[in-house]
């Protein structure tokens, strides 16, 4: 009886972990898409094309 319960518990833990990993992958893909859209669609900030003529940076670090 105990081995059966341990196997069922293992199946439950692995099933939940697999679901969580799948959700995290989709979340990572969604964040990547949002970041890429922000990178491609971001307008130049005010004063970015001023007297210096430098292009705005594509990152915000």
C-alpha cells in the first residue's frame, strides 16, 4: 500500500512540475514578444535627435 501511495505522490508531483514548467516557458515567450515589440515600435525619446545627431539607444539600462 505504501509503495502505491509513493508512486501516486510521485506522479502528482511530476505532473504539477511539468505543468509549472510549461507555464513558465509560455510566460518567457510572452515576455520576449513584448520586449521585441517594445524594441521595434518604440519611438525616439524627446531630444534624442538633437544637436549631437546620435541615435537613441534601443535599451533602457
